[in-house]
């Protein structure tokens, strides 16, 4: 068994779907670079199967999305209006905040089940009972280690990397197959990813009812230029937290996930790679904020604010963007908080413990590299 390249993967996707139009060839070069790096690891047999399945699945979904768009004029006629983006470094509460905001019945997030199988577009009358939900639950293995590190579920939101990935413009492959060079490439612009991001949103909203999208990904932090180009009317919330809490936590998640698909490796390799990647994206974010994005409205929210008083943070967001916080939305959010508050989640899944040293990190180095960010947003 071998790691397949883009041509082979595309042929398999065509064979599976009996479709041929990928909506352009903005994926082959990126996919080949990723595949070569995965093969060089080398991955375990499970890792090879997982990569081939992941890449082929994305290509098959592209084929189906393009076919649906051709057959159904309602999809291309969609307007994605004033999406709400939660943007921030990883482990700053972005997942928690998105899931909370997504409880608003007027909002809509990209859920795990529809990200896995977006075609055909879901329908409003069967959205909560779509058979793809049960399929996603059945195929998602119970993984206590992952649950300790990341909130997830078939009917919970996923990151925008699920849509950026259609052009293979996401760091997901690093988490699963240690594609360190992909992290370096992602320091550049990724406009094809945002083109597909918008196509996916148009696809999914075409037969459902919502007033706005609630979206998130830490990857947006370093790609604000592309995000604002794609969504000029975006409402943006930026979460902030001490990098000493962020970098070892995200390194722990990466090391854990890489072990699923790779032979044994020293965890100390992960920390410096994640530190370099996230300091690079932070520099891009700050350059945008101080330059081209000077007049782009963004609401800054500290992690402490979010965890100490979640509903107060929600009210702050809604007030900042003149969004109506209905009684129905408030009740839904309060109920979700009661069921999924951090303390009960950790009691169920266990605490996520880590140290700097086990991932090759040093506190002084992190503080030094993030000093401009710390002074600007955490001082």
C-alpha cells in the first residue's frame, strides 16, 4: 500500500462518483506536495489508508458539489451575508465560543456531519433528522484522548479548515501526518481555499433558513486579507489568551493526533514547529491589523472574559454588531452552557494536562517571540 498522488486520487474519486468536473485544478500541486511529504515520513499502514481516504473524500465531495451547483440554480444564486467569524489563536476559546453562538436559532454553523457529506445540500425540513447525522455518529470512533483535547460531535460545529481543505489549504494534514513543510507554505496566501470556503457555504445554505453563519478557525488569524476579500461584510470576533497556555496545548493535540498515523517519534519536535507556525501567523495578523485592516471592525475578547461570564461575552458581541439577541436564542445558549460547561466536560472526559518541556518548548522563548502580541493585546 502506498501514499497516492493527486492524479491517482482524482481517478479514484471520478470512479466512485461517476463525475468528472472538479471545478478547476487548484488542488493538484498542493495535494502532490502534501502527499510527497506524507510518504516521506513514512506513515503506518493505517496512516496510508487514512491519508488516501481523506484526500479522495475531499476530491469526491468537490465533484459532487460542482455537479449539484450545475443542476440546481438556487445554489449559485446564494448570497452569504454578514457571516460572524470567531478568529484567534488556537486554544483561546474559539471552539467553545462558536458552539455557544451557534445555539442561536437564527445562526448556522458548519456541522461535523454536513462537512463530511455536504452533498446533496441539506433541507430545512429534515435538517435535524438527516440520515447523514447517524452515519457520522456511527463512523466516529470513541476516542477519550481526543475528547480531552477538543470538543467535537456530529451535530457540533467544525472549523473552517473543513472548507479550506477543498483546495488543500489547511494545516489539518500537519495534525494527522506531520506535514511540517505544509505549515511553511501556509504562511503565504491561500485564496483558492477561500474561494472554496464560500462555495461550500453557498451550497449548504441553499435550502435551509438562517440569518447568518457562525464560523471559526484559528487559521483565519494569519489570513485576514483573504477572509475580508471573500467576505467584505464579515463580523469578526478575535479571541486572545496567554501564548504560554496556547502553544503547549496545541502541541499536545498535534502530537496526540500524529500518533494515530505515524510510527513513534519524539514529542519535542512538535513544539518548535507549532511555535514557528503560530508566531508567523500572528505577525501576519498584526501587520494586517496595523495596515490594510486598520478600518476593518473587529471585537477583541479575552479568554478570561469568555470563561468567567460567557453570556456577558455574547451580549458584548451582539451589541457590537447590532445583532438582536432574542429570548429564544438566550434560552438556547443558557441551556447549552448548562450541559456543556467546561467543568462538566472535563469531569466527563478528563483534564488535558501537559508541560512545556515535553514538547521542546521554553517559556522565555515563547514570551520573546510573542512579545509584540502580548504587549498589544494582553498587556
